[in-house]
C-alpha cells in the first residue's frame, strides 16, 4: 500500500521523539482504565435497549439482525489543511464514508466550504473542548469572557480532557457546545451527528448530560458506543434514555501497533467484524510539512495519519469489505431514526 498521492510522502515509520501531543485521543480518559491496542465494544447496552423495545438497530435501519454494518469515520476535520485535503480525498475515492468537524480550529472555514459544496457528505461535529498539541493551539468559539473556566493559563483550551473536565463549569461547557453548533449551521453545515473530541464529554456526568442534551435539542444523534459506556463509564449509563441511539461497538487503532502491522490490524478488524452497527474511527492526513509542524511524528501525528490514509484509500480495502459482506452505512441513516 505504499503509494504517493496528493504530493504526500508515504512515510512508514512513526518517530516517537519529543511529544507534541499532550494526551491520547482515546474516547475515554478516565483514571485506572486499561487500554489496549483496540477499543473494542460489545453489544450489551445496545442489546439491553433493544430487549423489550422492538428490533435491533440493524433491523431498524432495514437490515437483517445478523448484518454487519460499518461506519468508517474520519476525525478532526478542520484541524489542518492537510487533514481536510486527505480526508476529502479518502471520502471521494474509497470506503471512508463519514467524518466530524472541529469548529474552533483554524481550518474550519475550508471544510465548511467543502460541506456546503458537497451536501451529501456525511459530516458531523467533533465537539471540541481541548487543544492538545504543544505548539498548535486554539480557543473556544465564544468570547473568553463568557467561558473563562474553559481556558488554561495561556488562554487556550486545556490540553488534556482530564484538565478540561476538572476545571470547566459545565454550564459554560454547554454554552460553548451550543455555540459550536450554531457556528457550524451559520457556515452552511448540516451536521448528521455529534461526537466528542478526546472523549472530554464522557469525563463527568454533568458534561455527558450536556452532550446528550445538545443532541436531543437539535434532533441529532450523538455517538454512544455500547460497551465503552458499560465497561468504562457505567455511572453514565443511567443518563442514556430509550430514545437515544446506541451503536453496538467502536474500534480504533492505538499506540503500540507498529507501522509494519498497521494494515494487518485493520484487516483483522474486518475479518472478525461482528453483526450489528460498528464504527471504526480513523485519523487521515498527509505526512507533509504542514502536518509535521502541527503534530510532529508522534501518536496521532503526521506519520500516523498518513498510514491511515494509505490503508483506507487502497482499493484492496474495499475488496476486503465486499469479501466479508460488510455493508457501509452513515450517520445520516441513523439520524433518520431520531424523533425530531
């Protein structure tokens, strides 16, 4: 899969030198939680919702109960031009069929223009309350005077989800989330779903409740993976209501997978995919000068994103999906189930 597209280097190594990302992008960053190479979700919470309430999510979407349904989701749109360019290429030419946009980031206007020009793209909002890179930072959409608890001592959003959750007033956080939605809509984006950058909104019940409330108020589904809630944040499960849509499982590559094993990791996911609704989260960009300056060659950095680009733009991956009878679905389809 070593190809050079869009002027990008096909770098196959991740230089783990000086850390320029200050926290991993795991969905949950709660103390004492073990993380492995895969964040793999079972279907217990989703099944519990389905029991006694009717068909499974797959069946509600018009598929058989044993169908293998997949969303291939690219995070962090708006972060850099490289992320925008690489992700849009992947969505146009391969199986990457969904993504989410960071409204406070510098390259948001560019991806907003692309969303207006391509309204059929399945694009949601990557609700953002952190700015994790060492020298590439951003602040909130709202004026600092309105959300002072969201800011660190340098005037940017906190670098880690734990620091953000531990310092912010949940009321200010909710106001910022709503401002991000309003700004996206003002730029012509019609989001199909919401999710949480670095899992910040899963760190406390108050933030999680704000996340759910913003989704419900807009009639837009929020990303809720079943077993991650059950196993890593069981105290949040009581806040999930029957009308909230819970997907069965989530997969994401994590630090510890070598560049030589990158493709095999994703092949293994598809070969062992279980029935139900699964989302794979990926991070796509080119390993170019811009991305190297913003994120370096560290976890979730420039080389990491080039590796994801290489795997998910290779025609072999689409053939793999076909061979294992995996059906691609979108958050737009899921959103059609939400009562407006």
